[in-house]
C-alpha cells in the first residue's frame, strides 16, 4: 500500500487523517481524541465501510512512522454508507 494523503484537520471528524491506496480502493486511518479508527473507501469514492473490527487491536497505527499494510477480505458482504463529504474534500485537496 502506498500513502497518498496525510492531512491534519481540526474541523471535522479526525484530527489526523492518513489515506493509503490499495489495489481495491483506499484505507483511511483517522485519529480523533486519542482513538485510531479505520475505514475503507472504494475506488469511486462512493462507499464508506468502517473496518475497525478487521484490524488487529495490538498493532496500533503510528502517525509518525506512516507504516501500514493489511490484506482485506472481500468487503462485498459488509454494509456501507455514502462517503462523507469532508473525506471527499480531503481526497480532492
């Protein structure tokens, strides 16, 4: 996976947002109020799927090192929501 965006944002959901490009889409890592959360966004930037439950809790993401690699299962069976507008703006910035 390749880091394509690193964004610091106090106005929206995450104080820090790192976005990685995978073969299937994008992995979004957000840090907010001391908690790290993960999401998957499809290549069209339409589907947003929280994937916290798929990440090993013992391997916390380090925003300083910027090193992340994960193999995702087929996410077709998971529910999704529309990609948030604030995140679309980060992709476009």
